[in-house]
C-alpha cells in the first residue's frame, strides 16, 4: 500500500515546524508556517484521500492547519520585530 504524497508533505511540514521550534530558528519556522498555509489551501480545495466521505474532517483539518501556519508566521514576525 503506497502512501499518498500529500501525507508525506504534511509530515514534512509539521516536522520542519517542530525542528524550527527546537533550534529556535526563525527562517525555518517561517518557511514551515508558509508551507502549512499553502498546504491547507490545497487540502481545502482537493481534500484528503481518506476523508472523501467525511468532507467536514478535511475542511476542519485545513482550517486548523491554516490557523497554525498563520499564527506561527505572525507570532514569529512580532518576536523578530520586538528584538530589533
């Protein structure tokens, strides 16, 4: 059974976010936040393969992912601005 590419991209985006927080690097965290927002827009339009019958789960996942990505980008920008 092959794993769809979208699941690998989701895993990579969240792993990159965790890694950015772990080493406290703003650029990696910003890139992962942008990646999460783009991923959520794709997920909202196309959905996840496993949740075709339950579209509400797919929409909820994309909304949470977009909110998390936006929060990470905005919060990181504010923290970087505050340190200047």
